[in-house]
C-alpha cells in the first residue's frame, strides 16, 4: 500500500542530496496524476508544483497524485520510475521486494516484506537525516485544503513521545499498515505493522509496540571501541597471534527483566596471512 511511498521519497531525497534536483524545482501535474484516485494532495491539472510541496503532499497527505508527479518528473513515466525503485531496492538488498508503481496502488506483482521495509527505513533515516525531518510534520495545507498527517503516533490520543515517522498504508488487499519510528534517550525503534482490520487497530497496535519496546528492553554497553576483545591466529608472522580490537562500542539490546548475560563468539577467516 502507501508504505511503498517511502521508496519514492528515498529516491527524491537521493536526487536532492546529490544535487540533480532542488526543493524549489517544479514539476508539471499530468492528467495521469491529476485523475488518480485514493488519497490526494488535490493538485491542479497542468499546474507547476515545487518539489518541496510535492514531498509534503507525498509524506504528510500520502497523496497519490503527488507521488506520480514526482515519478514522472524524475523518470519521465511512472513505469520507468518503478524500474528505478527496483534498482534502489536491489542496491539496498531488499531481496523480497518488487515495485510496480510510485504509490503502492494494488498490483498483482507488487510485493514487499516487513523486513525489507525496515531495511529501507533505516537507510532513509541514516542517509538523509535532514530531509527525514519532513516525516514529523503534523499537517500540510495545499490548494487551501488542510490535511493532517495520518500517522497515529504523531497526533491524537495515540501520540508517542519521540515519534518522528514514518508512513501509513491501506488497501483492501493489505489491510491497514504502518512503518513507524520513534527515538527516546538516544535509542531508536523502527517497526512495521500490516494486515490490521481497522484504523483503531492500527493506532492501538502502533502505540503498544513502541511503548513495549522502550519499556521492556534496554541497551547495555559490554565493551568500548578500541578495546581488545580477543586474538586471531596469524600465519607466517613474527607472532602467532594478533589482537582483535573493536572499531566501535559493543552495545546489545536486552530485556529489562533478563537474568542472564549474553554470550559472544568471535568469527573470522583464518589463520590471518601477514602482509
């Protein structure tokens, strides 16, 4: 469903970051985009709309018309844009995903998984931290029509502290879904819901899973970056072993009520050949 629009946003973000597009650039609203059903930004036929407004329409309002205008403006047609979506999916190793359009509109060949959506979301947040902030916007007004963000974690009685994204979706085939994210005390939770029967179910489940994740799990540091954690065998060297040193801190997520410590195993291809 509309959770596929995360990839549409990802591609636009990538073009903006590399400099081939600018937020003030404009694309023309085609008849194909203007007449598309479902959620809309209510773009005017043949009008020129900035990429900034199109992104807000895509992200906040989940506008199918905005998604198609972006796709056509970048690739010439939505079909060619779908090819690019799949190229990006392959580069991100989303191994069980195939896109057929920029909107997530039902299609027999369109597919993805919760795991692949997590991969995409992590990449978007890490690669485009400044542009990702658009996902936290609570409402957007275009053509004198104000629409709230559909993400229940951002507004209303299911609002969660630290929630900053991401994207809802709904079709008859897929049910109600959500790719959500929240950050509290430096720790980020990303999750995917799909197949729920009602808006209320989606909202309740989203709030429940975020609160459960933050309350029932904690991050513990078991070793600091730069510390030696073991040794590896060396072949044809002055010494028989070489120290293995952590590049970064070793942090592990653990259940709050866990009574046991995690165990660690070092795996490497060895013995290591000297230079």
